[in-house]
């Protein structure tokens, strides 16, 4: 499955943002920050990663429904989707 350029760009931006958030979580832990703030930031990282995964899967589903060559079948897409659930 190949993603279109716009989808790839959006996913890369989301992953880079998550990478920065994760670095912030690490720094917060090292500096002994408040537990609530750490958990809040960690939750944001998790959501960003989930959204990146969902964007990739949605693009695959779109291609599958459009009938493009190399598209994943329904069962493969469902299995991939469930890995994020």
C-alpha cells in the first residue's frame, strides 16, 4: 500500500510532533515534574501516535475502496485497524 504525498506529509508532521512530546515526557520525568503533568503529556503522545496510525489505515481503506492496484483486501485492513484498537 502506497500513501499519497499529502497523507505522508501529514503523518510525518504528526509523528514529529509526537516525537517532541515524548522527548518532553522524558525530560519531565528526569526533572521530577508533577505526575499529573507527565501523564497528561504522555496521553497526548499516545493520541498523536493513534491518529497517525488511523490516518495511514484510512488512506489504505480509501485506496482499497477505489480499487487501486496493490490495495489491501478488507480482511487485511481490518486486521491492521484492530492492531490500533
